[in-house]
């Protein structure tokens, strides 16, 4: 019975794009025969045929044009019109009656064909739209399944409507369709070990806040107790009126990358530790040798040794930077606060750098400012900013350093008139190992560690560091440190 109802239900066949000729033809002819038998043998009144002929056949035309498209509608209309002509013929219409009968049949024919055409066309249009959408969905599903990253798509309530197999292989659990995101914690904590609750899982977050999450790292402890690291991006999907209708999440397994990075960091840490001691000894021996040579007044040897000392200092700076970077990575860079005069510290750095640079370093300050911070680390930051100002302004001389006390903070600025930093690079230069990559820039030696270390030091002091610059005109680096 259910099968029969399903077969007869025209809505159940939407999108199928299969149109039968036989079914409407047989049903319409059978209906005509049944109507004939009924009026002739049950009602015994052939004249009563008119009412049946209109209602039953109009219903059939609508039904078949909606079920079988234009062709079904036209077949039903044609059989109906032929039946009307048969009625005129079998009831021996003559004269005026025959004329008006034929006229009415003609009007019916035009109306029926028109109705069948319009409904059939609409039905076929709907079918092709449904088919197109289904194809689109299939294409999307195939792409989603093939992707090397995990993908979850949910509706606006966080119920999974699409998910690929990669998600299971990354997270170690099967997420079925209709799974409610947030009903179970999938990602245990973010990279700072902040636990992920049901409400702040990436999908629920983007659905409630309407904001995207970009490449955020999460730690996952799988059922098999394997700890993995994932990088997750999630974003809400809006309709054309801006209403959130769905959310998509992309999960990438970055465990291997992390392990590799850790091995690399461990190696750098170990290598720089191992290098530190011999460099310190080398410097001691150089100083000893220098003292010794001075007794002999051997100017050439002293000059050579001076060069060796300079190169050793550079090497030591590099090793110290490497150590700092790896300590920052592992959170092992310690700070010890003390009260000191910032203006004196800046003057000290300038004094030291003036000796090795031809630049005109100007310090504009009127106040004595005492702050509480790690003196050695702030010294390191100021040295780095002024060294950079010198390094990246090879054709101009002035470098202006200002120190200002303003509400709740002290502001240090280091201004040069050198090569400048393009707008799109101004945030990136503070990233680890980032160097501006254009031909001109490549001629400057460096490793892209200084500003990263400076940024991290200032961050740990709850301060800010940034740059304002125009390419080709110079840069001003700012450091703001809280005084409260
Ligand atoms: P390094 O100077 O060793 O390459 P830094 O981290 O100190 O590393 O600087 C990162 C990048 O920022 C540099 O490679 C350079 O491109 C850019 N930069 C830093 N300071 C300046 C400056 N004063 N003027 C122009 N570019 C600068």
C-alpha cells in the first residue's frame, strides 16, 4: 500500500527527471472508458457525462503534468479532447448544438494544452533545479572527502550536516551526521592549556559570536591516549542577508610538524649552549693576548686581534639570540625586575654604539625616568632598536631617540631616515626569524631574531612595541612600558 501511495504521490518524484508516456496514456483512456460505462450503464443517462468529463479530466491533466512533465500533460489533454469529440459524435450532436459543442471543445483544448504546458514546464524546471543542487552537493561531498584535512560543516545550531573521514582519522572518534557539536568535547585544550568547554568549541564559538577562528592550535588526547596537536580554522557561513546559516571547521593534524619543530628547537638550544662556553673562553684568551701584544707595540697584530674580537662578539651575540629564542619558545626566559633610570640606560647604550658607528645618534630627553623592569632585557631591546636603525639607514646619518613620560606609561621612540618598512611587513617583522624578503634587503646581514626577542621581552613587561614607517623614508620604532 505504502509503495502504491509513494508511486502515486507526485511530490515523491520531484527531481527524478524520468517522464512516462505510457502511464498517463493508459490512465486517461481507462478513465474515459470508466466514465462512459458509468453514465451509460449505472446512471443510464449519457447526458450526465458533461460534469464528469470536465472535473475528472481537468484533475487528471493537472496531476499528470505535475507528475510526468509537459509530455504527460499533453498526452492527458489530447486523450481528453479526443474523448470530448467522441462524446459529440456518439451523442449525435447536430446543428447549433454541434457548432457550440465543437467551439467549447476548441476552447477547452486551448486551455488544457496551456495549463498542461505551464504546469509541465514548471515541474521540469523544479526537477532540473533539484538535480543541479544534488549534483552540486555530490561534487562538494567528493571534494570534502578527498581533502587531506578534516572538515566539519554544521547548521546554525551546531548539528553536523557534512563531515569527512579525515576527521575520524585525526580525532580518533567517529562523528556521525546529525551529531550535536558541543555535546562532547572533541578538542581538549588550546595551546595555552586552557580547557575547551562545550560552549567555546570552535564551531559553537563562531556560531554564537559570528567571528572566524584562524589557525588556532588545540591539543587533543585521543581515545587511544595518543596526544596530538591540531590547527583549527572555523568560520560562520552567512546567507545573503547576513544571517548565520551554518558553520564550517577545518582541522589539520600538525603533530608531526610540532615534533619536528621541537626537535629543531632542542637542537638549537643544545648547540647554542655548547657554543656559549668556548666563545666565552675565546673572548678571555683574546683579551689576554691583547694585553700581551700591547707590551710589544705590535700594531698589525693588535689590529688583527681587534678584528677577531669583533667577529667573536658578533658570534656571541648570535649565540645569545639563538639561546633567547629557544628559551622564549620553551617559556624558560626568566626576568628579574629592579628599579633603574631608563634615561641613563638609553644614554649608556648610545655611548657604547657611538664608538662603533658613524651615525649621528641624538637623544632627546629632559626628564629622569625611573622604571621597574628587567634592566638587562630592556638594555637588549634598546640596543637592538638602535643597532637596527644604524644598520637599515646606510645612506643617512641622523637617528633620533626620544623618551617621554605620559599617562601610565613611558614611551621610547627610535627614529631613523633609512630604507623603511612597507605597510604589509610592519607586523611580520616582529615574528620569529622573519626578514623582509626583497633584493635590497637581502644585502643586510641578519637572522630576523632581534625584533622577535624584543617583542617578547616587551610583552612580558606588559608593554607594547610597534613601528610606524614609510618605505624609503625611514622608520620609527616605539616601545611603551607601563609605569603603574
Ligand atoms: P635582523 O635585523 O637580524 O634581520 P630583526 O628581527 O632585528 O632581524 O629585524 C627583522 C627585519 O625587520 C629586518 O630583517 C629588516 O628587514 C626589518 N627592520 C628592522 N629594523 C628596521 C629598520 N630600522 N628599518 C628598516 N627595516 C627594519
